[in-house]
């Protein structure tokens, strides 16, 4: 750990706080008409409509999800991640616990994986949630389209 | 107790295995550790997914997909987020009455007082105006035992056929379609056909949002076999079309012409199955007069692809291609839902889909079937099969048929002549009769008509005029505003009962937790109410729901709906069984009417298929001409308005509105409008847009998207603050009496 952090921990904390505050202030002010990252702070009624903003703020993750099986099947962000105010019916977590979240639908698959290969520590290490190859090729036999239905 | 991951999986596997045999099991589930898992069926749509409810102490803490049911463990977002619905803050847990009429407040009272309050009004109504002064308005979400019991209480107890329900609003046209073509209701195929079909023809269904788990199965099938083709025909290009090879936009209300056009191409190019239709099919016109195959061909001469293009707007070569894919695939499966049923010619549209299967022989083999999707979890098993509608009696019997009435009178042990020969009021007529004072008291169970009826401004008068007793779980249901008595009903896994889904599968939801507060199972409420209202106690000798199931199972014995082999014990062990299932050792039926598959077809039957629904053993191809909708767009009202679901919400959102994630994903209704139309009207995303019809006008925020074809606008119907049905007319199908929710004409303009 750098020595100055030991000497001035409060300074670092304040700098981080400022950076974070600045980020949210920028996001809220830079996109005044469209709901965006600032929605986490000022659009409580639409907390669970994640994609609307994340198409702009995290376009790659959003597009990967949209092209994934979960995207085609409309298993939306909140089903696995909860909603950001933490007041949803499942806990908000950017990296959900597979044993709690994935197992709700995929317990039989998890069981088969254990029987075949021994238990893997995380589903995500082999089945990346928002990335190819597993999801990018999902439903590749469908007609090509770059259409977004949202 | 904490579990390692390995221990968790072992327990999870044990839970799955034990749940399958009905025993208690242990499993860990992350933050909330369920102590046991109880088997059931999802509370929402007609897909009928199996669920396991995780219980800790006396609380339900988690819901998972049942790996042993057809959904193989998968759940959609609504099903996986069911728990908050049970513990919603506005659950009704005490009986409530309005002492001083509709405008007085609801007051908490004892069960005895509430039951007597309702029963006395029913007694008075019958005394002053006869038995037809009372009615029951039920639901495709009610348990089978509840619907069967209510049907018996009203038709044999009160002696009125005024028994109808919300299935009239959603699948009555599918029922009449199956009845007219095949002679008996309910499909011949099952979800197993999804795994063998090579052509999916989806018309008038947004399967992706209304039946997500079935959509997953279609997508999986297509992913595993590239030769599989998916055709989606819909005036909206919904998410369902993301896996489609072909999307057919047709002008709203022109589906009959499109289907006849496909039949024309199939016969013109000799892609029909001559051997099949010569053996099994007869042809009939609208009056029921027999016609020949040649006359059918001549009738279809009016539907050349060029003419169909004129009527429907579908390019002629698209009609040709769709017909060719459908006819030449090795197994074609048609799926349809409200887009076909909620039409003034819904029954005809159903017949025309069946026609395609009957002329090509895509029926009675794996993967080939016309399979109507249902919207509610128990419309098929609970209402269609038990005959809980104004014109039906249990197990395929009809009110108008004297022999059928006699059979039911004998079985129920009531004197001959007890059941009236006159049909009761269908839904729209029932609410008109309530407004006129002809029906003075109604018992509403498990549905929300003040939100879902068409032409709401007209039909809520019925609720304002008549005495309304209702069962309800949630205080924010619109109909509660009109209720004189509210009985708090036990919700979903707080009681036990059977659901029968789209594919003839009966599955038991077992009781996982106690009813909340002072709420009671509806079977109990109905029996207590009936006794107080003067129904002969001998008619209702049941201790619990299982006794009612036993009676209903016995009644089905020997009928075309035979499920005598589906005992309560079997239902506790298995994750659903498909009827016909006449004996306890029968595994259930996948291919109905097929020799060697359907136990009701003799093993030595001369033909491989026996359509035993009609006396002559034949099925009917109908010559149904194209007819426009009741209210097409015109110069004054140039747009067509249609309604439907979004994936996040279900029906009137009294349940999904309680789940924070679902509510906040779609907090309110909007109007979907095509960018071309939006540009002409200077409407941008988020603008407030007025929809004005001949009935009313309402304002919605605009969502500019190319989902709707030009000329069409769409509003979801879940939002109680935007009751879009106020804009609709109440014209119904002449045969099924199902209202046309899918099409009305409207003006669209930006709010000044």
C-alpha cells in the first residue's frame, strides 16, 4: 500500500467521494432529457427498466445481453441482478450468486454438471453471462437482424 | 445451518427427487434457506409451468422451476418472482361488506355476517324474480374444484344457467373452433410436438411475451435443427419474430383472407394430402350444408394470392411461400392466441387454421397439430372441461341437449327438469342484464371485470346496479370498488387444487403455507355461502377439495374427457398428467385421436386416426369467407387500436404490480406507434398522445417503434390508471360470444 494512503486516508476517501459525486452529477446533467445513469438517483418509478439507460451507458453489455439467449427470451436484467435500490424481491448484485440466482431455473443443469465434471466453482467461468462465445451464438439459426425491439 | 456448494447441490438433487415422490425435502437456496419444497403450478399464464415453492418455517421464501414438469426447471421472469405477491401489503385478510350501498365504505365483519349478508340478497333476488335473477361470474384462474363446485351450485342448486366467466373473453372462440371442426373441445397435440415440429406457424400470438417458456422451447428447437422454419403472422412485429424466418404483416382483421389464401395455394399446387382428407374430412358451408372437395376448391378461387394481397396487404409471393413452407414441412404446428380468438369472426378464424391442417394431413402425428394457446392457467381444465359456461355442462355436455341434462341430473341426484333447458347469459349479455336489473345478484370469483370487460363505460353500470359478492385477494383490484361483499380468498399455494393447462395436462398445486389472516379456501367459501343461500346441503357433501376432485373424476369416466385414472394420489406424485387417462396405470396421452396413443381409440380400429368427437367420425373443413372486423378504420377514425400483454405484467397487474422489479420495469401503459405515422402526426417518443374512439378518449405517452405496422397503434391493458378497454366496443363473435378486443378504430393526435 503506498505510504501516502497510510498517512492521509481521509484525503483519499474525500477524493473518491468527489470523483463519484462528480460522475453522477455529470451523468445527470449531461443527459437531462433522457433517463440515464442519473436514473439511479432520480427515476425511482423506473428503477427496473435498466436497459433503457444501459443501452447508452454500457452499450456492449446491453448489446451482448440483447443477443444472448436471455435477451432473446426477455429474461431481463432485474431477474438476475435485482434492482439498484435494493428494495426489490431479490438482492441487488452486479455479480449474482449462481447458487441462489442461476439455480432457480438451472438447478437440473448444475446437478448434471456436477455429475459429469465435478462441481465448477462458478457457472460464469465457463458460461459468461454477457459475452460470446456462449451467448453471442445463441439462436444463430434465426433470421439475421440488427433490430432492437425496445 | 450452512451448506457448502457441494452439499447444496446434493440437497438440491434430493429435493428434486423427493418432491417428485411427494415427500418433504431439504435444500439450501442462498440467502433464504428453504426447509422444504412443495410442488405446484405457476399462478400466471396457460403454459402451466411446474414450480417448487421453498418454505422456511411458516413462510414461502423462494420459487423454482420444477425439473420434472414440461418446463424442465425453467421459469420466466414473472414465475420466478412470485413470492412478493403472496406477501403483498394490500392482501385482503378479513371479510368486508358495504352496509349502506355502493357508496358506503367497506367494513370488516365476521365470516358469518359476510356470508349471511350475501346469501340473504341472493335469496331475496330468487324470491322476487326467480332463479335467473342470480349469476356466477368465474375465472380461468379458479381451481378446477372451485369451478366444478360453482357450476353445480348454480345450475343444479339455484337452477340457473347464468354461469359464465372470463374464459368467455379469451378462449371461447377456440372452444367453438374445436367443437365445430372436431366435435369435441381441447387440442389433439401437446407441448411434446414442439420437439418434433419442423414448421411453426404462429398467428395472432406474441408467444415470446405471453407464453415465454413455450417460446424458449420453440427457440431451442430452432437452434438445434436449422431446417426448422418459424413463420409469424401478426400486425405487430413483436419479440416473437426475433426467431422467425418469415414475419407476415397483415392488415388487422384480414386473417380470414390470409388463411384462405394459403389454402388456395396448397390446393392449386397440389400440396394437399389427398389420401388424408378423402378418408377423414367432410366439407361444409356456413349453414352446415355438405359440400364437395371440388366446391371447396371453387370457393377458394376467390382467394388467389393477388386478391389476398389486395385485402390483407401481404405480398402475393409471401402468401405463396408461407403456404409452401407450411404444406411441405414434415410436421407443421400452428399456434395462435388472442389475435385469432378475440375477433368477431374468431370461430371462423379458428376453423380456417384447422382447415390448413386437415387438407395437408398435418395432424395426428408427432409435431403436427393445431394447438391453441390459452391465456390463463386453468381455463382449459377448470372451465372448458367442467363446462362452467352458460351453454355447457361438464365433460363436453351441452345445456341445450336434453339427454345431456338428464345425465347430469341423474349424476347430481336432482329431480329431472332441475337444469333449465335455456342457456344462461354469456358475459356481455350478463353485464347488460345486470344493468337492466334482470340479474340482481352476482357472485364474482377470481377475476376483475371492472378492468377487463370491453366497453367499460357501458358495462360497469352492471356492477353499479347489481348486488356484487366477490372473492378477492388484493384490495387494489378495480372490481373491489363495486363490491358489496368481499370474501378474502386464500391465495395460490395457501390452498390446494388442480390446474389444467393448454396441453390437457392436469397438475396439482399443493398447499405450502397457511392462508393469510382470516382468508379461507374458496371451496369452503362457496359451500358455506350456498348453504346459507338455500342450496340443498345434499348437493354439497364435501369435506375438502379432494372430495370434489373425486366426484369430478368419476363423472369423467367413460366420457370423451376421461381422466378417471388421474387420482389425487397420482397428482401428488407426478408433475402433471395429460388426459385422456382412463385407468390408474395409464401414463397419459400425447396424441389424441390416434390409434395406439389415445386409449379411447380401440386398438383394433381400422383407421390409424379416429376422430370420435363427431358421430360420423369425420372432421369438417369449413368454407368460411373473409369478413371485415366490426369496426374497421375509416376516414373519421383512421387508425386501428389493438391491446395485449407485455412480458412483465399479467392481466390486470393485481399480482405483478406487487413485485417491485416487474412494476418498475413497466410502471404504466403507453401507446406504441409506427415511426411513419409518428412523423406524419409530429409525435416524438414520450409525447402525450390522445386516442379518441366512438366511446371515449384517453391520453398515453408515445413509444415510437416499428413494432406496429403503419396504421396500427397498440396499448397494453394491465394499467388500472389507464383502462384502455373504455375505448373499445363490445361487439362479439356470433357463435362464441367472445368480444373483439383486438380491433377498434380510433383517432390519434398529439395532446395540445
